[in-house]
């Protein structure tokens, strides 16, 4: 019998005619330039239009500093909450069979389909002064949810729910439970199995999900603007602070708005670089898994 050589899918070359390739590539590049690169360049140009001094002054303003701190606190809380939920949801969906599994898998994507403004209104209806729950009162201690930090944390966590879970579920399904079962058979405890087997296998997908979750949390505007009340120096996040500066009068305020927007764009570009690296590492890991499984299947 003659041995059959299987060519990997990524090495198959399709020779499409030039009149198909050139227009498609040109359209993709043109669209990307108009919709992404052009606005990005404009943000940096407008931000530095009045000089570096205006940029430094805008970033050192007390309201801007407070908005940055609040944004970072909300994003960290959202990442921690969604990291816990994402691990639990991905493990449950990839490893177990239970009633309602399809429903759980579908509900994870709900924040993608619900408008952030509506999400913010939902929290107002629940935790507002006249909501179903209202402010939490423990004896003489009153904890305000709406127009306070807890509301911002809840809204930010809600809109970022799918990111970590959606990255982990396919990774854990592709890896399979074989290594975990082998570790348990050899006497490893549940924590030892998680730290020494599961976590090293999913680390790149996990970091990728955390990165996307953090990027979305930092840039969230709609839901946060509803639950925060936009109180200057108290509940303003960076996107809300940018909006207020842009709506103000004067060239300095406009330049300050673009300067802080340039800061967010810089964080977005850094996120893009890290995202590209994590995608490469994740694909490399999945390819290694596929190579180890091919001899077993043969």
C-alpha cells in the first residue's frame, strides 16, 4: 500500500484569480483605514495639537486622576469577578453534563445582545432609591449602590461577563479531561490537579480572556454613565470624564479631551500587542495538543 501524505490545512495554497484577490484586499485595507486607523490618528493629532503642556496638564488634573483610579478599580473588580465565574462556567460546560447546560451556555452571551444603557437601567431599577432592593442598610450603615462605586463595579462586571468564559470553554473542550483524570488516578487532589495540570494547559487562553475583559472594562461608557450619575470628582470614569471635557467650551478643554482619549487609545494599542502575542501562544498550544493526539488516534 502507498502511504498517503496529508497536507495541513494552513499549508494549502488557493490560487484565486487576481481580479478576486486584489479588490478584496484593497477593500479590507481601505475600510480598515477609514474606520480604524484614520480616527486613531486623528485622536493623537488633536490631543497633541496645543502641545505637550496641555496634555500633561489634562492628565494631572485632580478629576482626571480620580477618574483614572476609579476606572482601574472597576476594571480590576470586573476582571476578578469574571475570572472566578469564567473558570467555573467553563469547567462546568466543558466537563459536566447537567440539565440546563444549553441555557447556561446561551445566557453567557446575554451581555453581548443587551444594550449597556439598558443594563445600567436594570441596576437602577433594582438598587435605586425606589428600586426592588434599594440601598443596602445594615443597622446604622447605609451602602449606596447607584451613583456610587458599587454600582459602577456591578455595571462593568455585567458588560464583561462573556469574555473570559468564551475564551476558556473552547480551550478546555479541545484539551479534554484525559490529563486531569490521569492526575486524579495517580493520587493528586483536586487543587493539585488544577494548579499543576489544568491551569498550565489553559494559561494562555485564560490570559487572553483576562486581557479582553480588562480592555472592555476600561472603555465601558453606556452602563457606567447610567449608574454613576456622572458626579465630577466622585463617580466619573475616564470615558465619562472625556465626554464632559469634549462637551465643554474652549479649545483647551477639547484638546484635553483628546489628550485623555489618546491615553485610552495608547492602552488599546498596548492591549492589541499583548493580544496578538497571546493568540499566537494559544494557537501554538492547541497545535501541540493536536500533534500529541494524532499518534494516539492512529
